[in-house]
């Protein structure tokens, strides 16, 4: 697995101006390359390279490898977006570098290419990033983030050997409760929603005012909500993986791919739905689990909050309210998100092979396990 280790560059005024000019020149080249590719109706990096490489170097004064990185950046963006769209790159958008045009040096320094040649810039980073950059490999991105120069390094991540699970921790991801497992541990999204509403109200008021000071305040607040939400997701994912590792469990998650295209929300709820960071939460759980050897399994999300874990009746009427579940057949009741976590665990047990799938008219049966393991199951 690859992880990104951001380090902060500390250039002086002259070096900062040179890095800014380099970033602006590269992004201007990328915009021209994208326009040319669109005019000639080409999308493959190989075709774009042969069409624009020589002129890119002449027109923008780039070295060979810098031109190659610009072409690669444009080709990747054309693959990810609308094929008919002309890509325009912001003047200070991140620019990829590879090991031919940047190098880490002893003494917390980095040698990096600019329009006038290589310069040596000091950097600083945290202890965790310092451990990661020892395994830096491949591409790095030069970024100007809120006036600070950053270099995002791609690093190989160490992974523990995956253990053989004796149980499964079922985790239900949601909007009101960001996560709830089958043990009843609930991680509420109340604080995230409060921050979203507060930031939305403040942005709307500042945009309506439109003065210079209001625009400065908008720039300062840019990304604040996303950073808070990412921090919250980090804390939740760390807690979930810690519980799974403690009990030697695999983690079962719902496969929610494409859910935003399938779910239609009322107008008043659309902002909250589209603010839901389930993909980020799943990615954080996955990489943290990978580092400690915890297996991950994805299960079918259909009817996890409508199925009774006792009699297995699936009915919309089982979900009395958003928070409450009451089976209309056997009367089994509980918090709806907790019930969903139990059902996800049951599907995860089958997916991992800890439980034999039931034959029609029978109940699931456990595989041969030790007495200690069967007690946990």
C-alpha cells in the first residue's frame, strides 16, 4: 500500500518566488497541452506526448522530464473527467515531480528543479512523516497551500502479516451516526453536522456582504469544515480498528459504491447527504487495518437496517423511525443502527467463512473452532 507523507518546505524569499514562477509556468503548459489534446481528439498519454512534447519544451522553456510530468498530469485528468471538456489548470495547482527532478538530501533538505535549475530547500516535518519518508518512492507533488510550500511524498507503507480472525466486527456507516458497530459502539455525527451548518451560514453571510474584509475571512475559512470532518473520521477509524485488533476480528463494511447516484434525497437534505464522507471513512479504516494486519471484508448493504437478526424477516415496516427497529413478526427491538451492525456482522461471518451459509429452512452453522473462539462467536 502507498501512503502520502506531506512535508513543509522552508524556502527564502528568492526561492519562494522561483518556485511560484515554476508552478505557474508548468500549469500554463498543462492548460495548453489539454487544449491541444482536445482539438486533436487524443486522450492517451502516448499520443499526447508525440503531439506536444517538442513544442511544450520550446514554448514554455521546460526541461525534458518537467515536460513529461506535465503531459502525464494532463493525461490523468482527461481520463478522470469528461472527454469533451477542455481542462484549465489553476496557476498554483499541484505539480508532480519524479525522482529525476527532485531528491531528498541529508540534513532535512531537498533538491528540487525550477526554471533556472535545481535549488536546495530546507524542510520540516513531524516524527511520523520522518519515519515514512525513509521509504519515499516514486512521485511527489509540489503544492502551494494557503501560502505554505508543501511537498507530498509517496511512500511504501509497512504492513503486519494478516492474522486469522476468530470473529467479525460489523460496522454500519451512516449520516446521523457516522458509524455504529455490532457491539453497540456508536460514533455520532452531531458535531460534524453542527460545524457544517455553522460554516454554511457564515459563508453565505460573508458572500452576501462581499466586502474586501469578508473575502479575506472567506479565504481564511476555506477548507475548515473539511479538515474538521477528516480529523473526526481519523478518530473514528482509529477506534474501530483498535476494537477489531483487540478482539482479533475482521472488519465487515457495507459496499456503498454508487450510493449517491441511487439515493434521491429531498432538497433540504441534499447538502447533508452530499457532505457524507463514507468513502473517506472507509479508506481510512482500510489503510489503518492494513497496517495492523486486520482483514477487511465488504458485504451487500441491501436491507441491513430492515432485516430482523432473529427471525430474518425483511420488511420496511420493521424500521418504525430512523432510530428505532421493531420486528413486526417476533417483536425483536433495538436501535436501528445497532441492528444494522449486527446484520453486517452476520454477512461478514459468511463472507469470511467463519459461518457456513444457511440452506433454505435451516439456520447458519459455525465451522469447527476452539471453545474460546466459539464463545466469542
